[in-house]
């Protein structure tokens, strides 16, 4: 009979699949905080600097596209937002799996911390895409595979946030939202491959490991903003995790004071 | 009689006894009645969009019973009794899905007959709609039980259930409505694939949620 999730790490013949130390090294919130606190500004400020550099050079230094004209510049915000919208849910799914399998105490905090900025970047992706679509496609919205699945992802984020905050209100453990995080991850490959499965309006993949179909003269600020937004995203997640841990600490202290 | 069959029988009997199985059907027919009011009683237009409207009505009807699929059994301690007897949560969830489908799927397919008359669907479209519903309603039932287990005991569970369930049901709606056209065989196969994945996944997610709600 199936009795609960395995409480011990998955094992191979030569030992655990992932060493227990590697998983549990940050299970101690104090140790995690001692690294997260100094790491936050080291991620956040370079991220902001890269975003500023990328956006300024994208807006003023690169030439306009031969076909799309000036409107191509919205790419420098749209592509990082799309990447972070999808990466955010992948992060939620990984953290949820860690929480379900190893009962890692910080994984639940991490998943909840990712949800709000992930939803924000999914919304930015949809908004910038809509604004970009108006001059280039002639429409604000098209029921195209990638647009639809991104919109569904946005609604999944909202559902996840609502579910986890309702669970936190009740003071229950976060395993329910973790289950939803894993189930919702089914949407991620659909978004990723949608442009290949349903070729409608959204262009196919332009940048791959083999090279880029975008000309170098307008491409070069894109990695700057992508890296910058990613670093900023990581800094926001760390800040939110620290805030949540501090909140839990305050609550525990209040409870202790009330019982004394 | 095995425990699983007993659970299924009990849940089906409860669904039909309380009249709870009737409610989604009335709701389904009500949506089918509202739709012509909203777009006008033009027969050609209704025949064109009616099938999709019925799929949407089926989705909304599947949402309706979500708040009382698991919660009454959890509150009265029946689920704890199952756990004490050593029945796995995944098995209980699967039995509940089967019972919910028996109380939801076939009646919905019958209700689709008068609804298709209201929306002036032709015979061929009706046949494809029924085929699609036969393939898709098990997944709707599975999603319903899973959502019910996930939102168990949360405040505002009803509103939360819609938020949780509808995004996951979008592929069913897309492929179900896509299978209504004359060349809908490809979409029907995709509908079958989606429904199989959801129905296979849901007992595990629902079972894990039931276990999480207990400790």
C-alpha cells in the first residue's frame, strides 16, 4: 500500500541520489539567513544596474528593426518577463517537490516567495506582448497557443497565491499548495512548445543554443536585461523569504510571550 | 464486496438520494437557456457557437458540486474511518472520482440532448458533442474531486475552487470544443489524451491533499 511520501532521500545502489547534506544544508533558517542577508544586495544592485544599462542602450543605442521599426525595443522587457514568468513556476514546482519529498522546511517559504514576483512578471509579459502586438500584428490580443497558455499560467499563479494565503490563514502546513504547484507545472512545457505545435501569430523560437536569428546589432542589450531582471528576481525572492521567516519568528515569539 | 466498490456505491447513492446529482444538470440547462438570450435567438448563429457554449456550461456545471464532494465526509469523520481501516488515500480519491463521474457524467450527457435542441445543434454535431462529453467528463469529475480535496477546510473554498479548477480545465475546453467540427478527430484524440492524463494524475494529487489535511 502507498503510505505517504518517502521520508528518506531517494537512494541509488551507491548511496542517496542527492546527498542528504546537500538538501538539508539550508534547512536551518539561521544558516540560510546568514547567507541570504549579504547575498541580497549583491544580487539586487548589479541586477538594477544591468537593467538600466540594457534598457538605455536598447532604447537609444541600437538601430530600429528593418521591419518592425522602433516597436522592436519592447523586446528588452518582454523576453525577460516571459522567461521569468515560466522560470518562476518551474521554481515553484521544484521547491514544491523538495517540500513534498524531503519535507524541506525552507522549500515552502521559497515557493510562496516566488509566487508573487512570478505572477507580476507573467503580467508584465502579457501587457508588453499586447502593446507590442498592436503595431506589429494589428491586434491587442490573438488566441494563439503561446498567448493563451501564458494567460493560463497567470491565472495559475493567482490561484496558487490565493490557495497558499488561505492555507496560511488557517495556520495549516503548505503541502496543499505544494501539490497544486506540482500539478500546475504541466502547463510549462505547453507554453514552451506552443510556438512549435500551433504556428499561428507568435513567432517561433528565435534564440537557441545553436545561435540567434536576431541580428547582433539589436540583440546585444537583450542578454543584459535578461540577466539583470533575473538577478533582481532572485533578490526579490530572497527579500520575501527573509520577510516571511522574520514574520514567523515574530509570531512564535508572541505565542511564547502569551503562554508565559 | 470490496471496500472500493462499497465506497463507490455509497457515494453514488448519496449523490442521487440527496438530489445533489440533479443540481448541476438544472444549472447546465439553465446556462443553455441563458445563452440564446445573450446572443439572440438566431438559429444559424446558435448552431455555430452552441456546441462550444455547451462545453462551457459543462465546465461550470462541474464546478458546482465541488464544495460538497469531500468536505461532508471529512467533517463527519468518514475519511478518518477509511484511513483507520488502512485504505490508501489515493484509492479513496479514485473511488470518489469514479462515484462522482457516475453521478455527473451520464446525466450530463442526457441533459445535453434537450440542451442541443435549445441551441439548434444538428445531429452530427450533437453526436460529436456526446462523444466528446463521454471522453471528457471523467477528467472533469477527477478535477472536481482533486479541487475539492485541495480546498478542503479553507475559508472561501467555493471561490477558491473556481480559481484552482478552471485553469486546469482549459485544455479540456479547447480540445472538446475543437472536436465539434466536421474534421474534429484530431482534437478528439487530444481530448482523450488530456482526459487520460488528468484522470490518472488526479487521484494521486487528491490523495496527497487528503493526507495533508489530516495531519
